[in-house]
C-alpha cells in the first residue's frame, strides 16, 4: 500500500472495557461544562438543527442586511488537530489540573494497519482517534478555540473598515457519548 492509500485510512480506537468505563466517567464530568454557544454537534442539546436555527434567526433579525454565509469543511479535522492545542484548550476551559490527564491520553499512540500479510505501524503525533468516548470531547474543546479566534480577530479589526456584524456557528458532525 502506498503513502496516498494509507492517508485514506482513519484510525479507530478499539478500547478495553475498563478504559471505556474510565473515559465515560471522565466525559460525564465534562459534558455540563460551559462550551461556547457557537459550537454545535459535539455538545449536549446542540445539533445540526440548532446550528441551522441560529443562522436562520440571525438572518431574519436583519431583514435589510446583506448576509454572507461561508461554509468550511475541514478535511481530516479529527485526524489533524494539534495535541498542544488540545491540551491548552482543555486547561483553559476545564481547569489546568486536567492537562496531565489529557497529555497522557494523547501520548504514545501507535496506529497499525494490516492488509493481508503486509503490516504497517507508526506513532501518532496529532489528532484524536475515532471510537474513543473521550476523543469527541477533546475535539470539541479544541474546536471551541476556532470560534474564539474568529471573534477575537473580528473585534480587533473593528473600526478599520466598514461596519459589519459577525456571528460564528461551528458544527461538528459527531456526538459526545453520554
């Protein structure tokens, strides 16, 4: 298998029962923490429907305004998020005491792919695996930083051009198990 084909393979985590229970207990404590209102999909009670409703409401409240709705699909978002950013986001939103736990969860990750008799392994240095209950929560924390950065940049630019309003709605197609 060539390099191109291996990039199409998504790592899936198959966990032992004890680890699944531990991750579920950790996530249960996190799901009620305040996530930014802009984040939909990976947060309890906020879905694709609530994301669309937010956009619709915002547009309807400004009937005489020009509206631009840019949509961005981040390819391989789960697989490519930066571990350092995940750790920082967790510390900032949930408490710095959780940073060592997250660092431990992310470190020493090996992905093995086997096809027939061929077997390939490599250590991971970014991304969160699918199949883990903790991964969507970590991705949500990391994604929340994007909304913060967009809003911060907009506030910094105010007064440097024509007046305009901004709303940010982020949707991730996943679910935090509860």
